[in-house]
């Protein structure tokens, strides 16, 4: 099975391969850089939009280049204010070659106020972490979650969790996709 992920970041590619390998045999993951068409540091629902935009762009590339991929994965990191605090989180959008979509999120974790201030001014979390830690390109290694958990959870494990839950609709298609086609879902 071929899976395209909307990034060449080795952490995102490896996380996608690990998550899909839990459910499917012989998974081939290819990273392709695509634009999210949201700000570099998404806030709130922009994070979901960015992940979906990446997955959709991959489906278009797949069709144009005839790659034969079955799934397209968009991963976007963002921030959200909940309970009067700012959290960072990752959104995973998985689209299949029939345009069915599933979403998941990586765990939310609270950010320090001085970091949130920089993010709200448009600086990307990876850049803030590089400065804070004094390293380069931390987003291709441990990421912010690795730093703040003292290495207990790295960025790959963080993403795998979100990808596994984003696969839930595809693992239970009768519950997720058929019900939308056959029944009108009312909003509360």
C-alpha cells in the first residue's frame, strides 16, 4: 500500500509509516512537500484546515502523476486556547483515494506564556524551540514535546498517536462513512 504524507520531515514520514504498519501490511510511505495554505503558525481551526489542505493537495498530485497511492496524510501543528490557557497540538487528516476523510489529534500540551506570545506573533514553534534549546531543526528530531517531557515522548510517538486515531473511520467504515451517506446527521 502506498501512502503519501505532505512533508519531507523524516519524523512525519516515520510516524506515518509506523501508524499505518499497525493495520496494513507492506506500507510504502513517500514524503512530498506541499503547502498548507494557512499561516506558518496556525491558530485554532486553521490547524485542521492546514492538515486537510495538505491531504487534498497530495490527492491532486497523486492523480496528476499517477502514483497509485491509496492514502494521503496531512499533518499540521497549531495552538489553541482552552480553559484560559494556550496549548499546542497536532492535527492529522487522512484522506483515501475515494475522498473519505478522517481526523485525529496528537495530545494537547500546555505552553509557557513567553512561547505563546511569540507564536501569536507568527513565529513557528520549531523556530522558538531551536532558540530556547540552542539547537537547530529540533522539529526533525525530538520537537517541543520531547523537550518538555524530558525525552519521555518524542515527536514521532506524539504523531503516531494522532495518526492511529485518525485511522479510526477507515477501520470502522460502516460506522463512519455509510452513516453519513444513508442518514442525515443533525447538529445539536
